């Protein structure tokens, strides 16, 4: 069925109260084929020019357990998770009543009519749909009905919310263009849902609507893992060693597809790259380190449990000074934790991964654009500093779709760092693998098969010439030089982004995906409480001097992050002076859901209320005052 064959839209359903400002939650069962319908819904709104974001909350176990997909549409461009759900699509009998009870008054529910959810509450708008009857009419093969059933709610929502059905057709065709039979069945289900809503809900008021805008013109939708894979490709990666683990697997899987498409020798047809699925994460990083020693640009991707296993080889690469790029797509721990939930819980762990005195460089992307650009930058930094570089994303960024400007093609040449050449050797006179010639802590390396003496490297005690040594002076000289190298990195890593308001006495520090909630929270604090805030987003570790200056310029600093223990605040305290440390207050979010703006706003307002209490205020009164502020 082509777009021109779709039913023409009748007169609009009763005027909505909120246009391009609401959230939709689709509650289904894992393995029911809802992903296609959800992505079609997300992309259709995006194609109408409305800023959107999509969050997938899925179980870690086998098919049959509850799953939720949340779409936020917001005309102001807010794309953090919204705490409140406005419109529920209830398709899972096991969670339906609980999902309905969680809504605030004035919301809407599209549901399978057999669930009788209109009897649960009277302060919501209900839209019952006979899904089984409709799908039986459009899909004669009973075995396939489960796979097209969900497309019916897309058709219903198209009619209810005013989403152009042609845009749904376009999005669906894009999703299934290589599957003609499946496309035809899903188009029929989409049309059937639209027709049913037109015939049965035309006289029912709808609280929400989508109206065309132009705010997504020129933008793309892409997952963070895919963006990072593109960055690795552009950075010239040639060796990938990995072990599958949620939520990082799609990064390497996507990269493999790109390599097979773009990295085949046109004359021989053979691959110009190597990909190895190792037996575990320890072996994966060992392969990366070995390939980097030989001169290849090498990487791996993993999550928290894999990072744990990589500690020994990360220490070897740090001390022997070998490049490696490690993507940590963070999830909830400890241990297996909640493997399909998001967190920023590996920050402190990755920063010092190994035993002894170790400090690693961390890159902290907040967007899919930075997943791409920082992936490229990670390989340059790894070779410039001859050390592991950790790119710290999270499940929310890695596995969900985000809007972005199209990625630029990299123009700068690859930075291979300090590689020994005849000219360099003549200039320095005497070469030692671990000799600090330039005072920046970074030695010159050689690559096997190229110019220079035999390449030595050691993970045990060594002197400047890479000779085995247990002399105390050799050890301290080496470990101090490594720290000097880390200090040099402060001027090379991505610098923080700062929005400093002249009148603001309150500063907020954040990083990674917390950024999107902070942006919205700042507007809430200003519009609802008249509180102006400044904001600094950390983009890398080691920290730069601007952070201390930012703290000095404000009376109080709130450090927002997604872990229980305030790990970023802890790293900051290691480097700050006493008066600066006293200004820090942690705002922590660690329930596994992506952080939302309202939670940040409420915690900051509550703390500000406590700070405003007179010194003699009792703890009980302080609690009451804080609750009133929230």
C-alpha cells in the first residue's frame, strides 16, 4: 500500500490542550515485535519537525517479560527523560493496571479493550481498541499476527495525535524496505488502526497533539553505539577484539558491518582489518594491547563487568605505555546488577583501573555527536600519550536514538604521537624507550618493522632504556614521569563547556547524559523559583583549571551524576582545595532509569531551602521547609 492509497484524514478530533509537549509510554511484552512500531512512531514525529527522544526499558531475561518504550516530544527541544507519563499505550495485561495507576490525572490511555482499564480510574481519557479483531482482519496468517499487532496502535495514535499518516508510511517503509511481505502486512495494520480511531474516537477530546514544526530539519536520528562505531571507522581502526556484553555489543556489531563495507581491498577483495571475538574480556584487551604494540589502531568495547576483568591488562598498557581505546557503555552494578538499566557507575573505577598508582584518561561524551567525535579523538590521544583511553558512555546514550547534526568528515591527519624517526634520533642524540626527552612525560616509541632499534617494552620494573630494574630510583623516576604525562594530558583532552551567568551564585557541574536533564532543570529553577544557575559540563578526566575557577566563582556547587556514591564529586575532591571542596554537594540519581530534570530540580530546591533556614532551625522544621520547597 503506497502513501497515496492511505485514507484521507477526516476533520480533526476535539482540540487538544497540549501541542508538541507530552510523553508517550508503550507498555508491551519483550519479544512481541514492538520495536518496529515504536521506532516508526518516534521517527514519524521527528519527520514532522518536532524534537523527540526515545528510551527503551527492556528486561535482561528471555522473552515474555514486561518492556516499556518512552517517547518524549517537546517543542522546546528538551530531550531528557520526562518523569511523568502523559499518554499510555497499555498492551501488557500483567502491568496494565499498575501502569494506569502511575499516571497523573488528565492523562490518556490507549489499550486493548479486553483489559477493561476504564474501570480502574475515572480521571483519565480512555481509548479501548479491539486489537485481536483488527489484526485478524488484516493478517490472515495467525502465525504472523503477533508481529504486526503492535502496528495497530501506531495507526490509532496517528489519528488521535494528528501525526501525518504519510509520515508513518514513510517511516515504516524505511524500517522494512527489504521485506516486502512484512511491509505490506504492517501497512495494512497501520491503516486499520487509523481507520478504527477515525470511526470510534472522532467525538472524544484528546489532551495532546502533534503539529508540524521545522526544528528537526537537517538532523538525523542515531544511537550512540552506532555513532561511536562510525567514529572508530573514521579514526582508522584496523583491529577490533571484543566479547559481547549488554549494552555495548551493538557498538562492535555495527563497526564490523562498516568495516566489511568500507575496509575491503578493492583489488584482492580481502579484508584490511582484523576482528576477533575473544573468549573473554581479559583476552580481548590483551589482543588490543598486542596489536597496538605492533602499530595497529586497536579497540574494544564492554561494560562494567568486562571492565573489571580488564584491570590487569589496563595496568600493563598504562605502565608499559601502549595505546588502547576502550569503550565502557555503563550499566547498573554491582556485579551483574541491572544489566539493561543505565548508570554512570564506573567513573571512579575506570579512572584508576589496575593496582598500584594508576591514572587513566577518560572521555565523557554527552551526545551522539560526541560519541562520534570523541571516538576519533580517543585514538589520537591513545597514541599521543601511549596509554589506554576510556570512552565512558552509558546504556541510555549507547542503545537509544538521539537527534544530531550530520557528522562531519574528519579533515585532520591521524596523530600517531611520538614515533622515532632518523630526524628525531639525530636531534635527541640518545634514545631510550622510557626516556623523557621533552619534559612532558611522553617518551618516543618505535614500531616493529620500521626505523629504530629493537622495540622493548616492560610491564615490570624498568629504567629509561626499558631494561629490567628493581632500583628504587628507577621506579620512582618512572612512576613520577607517568604522572607528569598525565598532567600534560590536561591541555590535550576535551575542555569543559561553561555557561557562566554573571549574577548566579549557584553552579551546577555535570557530565555525560546527565547534561540533558541539567539543561532543562536550569530552566525550571529560573522559571519556577527565579533562581539563576551557571553550568559547567566536564568532558574529560584529567580535569582542567577552568573547573577550579568555576567553583571559586560561586557560593555553592551541585555535582549531578547517575551513581549512588557521587563518584565524580569524589574525583573532584582529590584535586580541589579545602574551601572548594566545602562548596560541593552531590545530586545523585541511581535507580537505573535515565535521569530526569524534575528530580534534579527538586533536590536542588530542597537543599537551597535547607541552606536558607536560620541556624537555630530544628531538624524537623528543616525537613518541612525542604518539602514545601519541593
